């Protein structure tokens, strides 16, 4: 038992000797309990808490900043939180999304310009108003308020044999009130005064009203809307071109949707990444410094089993 006590005291002295190196040891007495008490007081008396400004600071990342950074630029919050691989991944997705958006938008703009040129070359307001006059003119009993014969002297026959009003711009204000379902059942739309996006949509989408104004159309045929009957080849080609343009714009929209989702996911992930970084830093910083007689002492424990 004495041998075990000797080795226990020897190890204890080795591990704690530095703590009282700056001051004298207490004198031993025959009272073992008193010796232990004096030794404990000597040790604890020399210890004092480390001032705050000297405590080891733990580097952390602001979760709020990380979220904000990635909400603005995907991957920026991850980069801020030292997660460089994830930062590169989110940034790559962002670049890909906007590449898709810009590329397909440009293709859609090109196709949009193409079908508008096609319409300007092959669809005519002159033929549209002339066809309306052709349909109603001479039917006094059915349409007594229509200006019958008013433009007969201003009509010429075009290359396709259609009677076309030469001064159609002057006739348009007079004829437009008759372009309605009250006079012709299929005329349920109003042609815009300017060539807006709606203008280009309507002349191709509703052949029953606007189909006779295409260059390959006849005034003696009543065309029907898509799925209900035949349309002219030019009208059909135009509809295909518009559909292709819309599909390109839809693909461009997918790019912007991916970008928006990437901003959201990146922002949420940045918050978790910053929090994980902080927890990792806290787990690495586990020791505390104290003073003994004015000197830093790193505290540690030692377990001895006999």
C-alpha cells in the first residue's frame, strides 16, 4: 500500500509541479489530511482566470451573412463559409441556367423576327378589309345599314383574282364596325390598330376571321379555325413558326426558373454550411488557459489506475 501511495504521489507531483514552480511548497507535517489541504490551497491560490481579451477567440461565420450572400450570388455564402467545392457547384449551376436563358431567348427573338417578316410579306390588311366588303356588299336585305356599293369604283382585281379596295385605309374606319359577330359569326376579334404582339398572334391563330387575307387565300372560301377545317399553306406555315418561337421562349423560361431555384437552395444551404462551420470550430477549440504565478498553464487531466 505504501508503494502504491508513493508512485501515486510521484506522478501527481510530475503533472502539477509547474503550477507551484513560482512559489515555495508548503511544509509537511505528520497530519496527512492537513498536508493535502495545504497542498490544495497552494495550487488553487496561484490560479486566476484568464482575462477576456486574452482568451482564445473562436473564428465563426455569420449565418445571416452567408444566407444573404448566396441569395444574391449562389455559392457566395458557401465560399464565405470556406466550403469552396459547394460554392463552385452552385456558381456553375447559376452560369448554366443563365446560359440556357440567354441562348434560347436569343433564338426565340430570331424566330419571332422571322415570323413577323413572313406575316408582313404574306398577310395584308388591305385584303382583310376588302374581304369583309366582299362578304357583305350587295346584301341589302340582310345588312341594310352596310355601305353597299360605296367602294365599288375603287376596286381592282389582284393577281389571284380577288376584288381588292385600292384606298382601303379610308374604308377601314367605315368597315370596322361591321367586323363583328353581328354580321359575320366568325368575326369575334378586333384587329389592333398597330402591329403589336397580339396583332401577329391573331392573324395566324384565327383563320376563320383572318385567313382570307393571306396571299394564297381565296375570297370564295370560308376558312375555319385550327382543328375545325382546312387553312391555307401560308397560314399553316406561319402558325408553325410562331409555335417554334413560343417553344424557344419556354425553354428560356426553364433557365430562369432553374436560376431562381438555385438562388433559393443556395441561400438555405449557405445557412446550414455556416452553422456547420461554426460547430466544427467550437469542437476544435476545447482547452482553456489559466494563470499560475503570472504564467500561462495549459490544464489537462491524468487518470492513474492501480
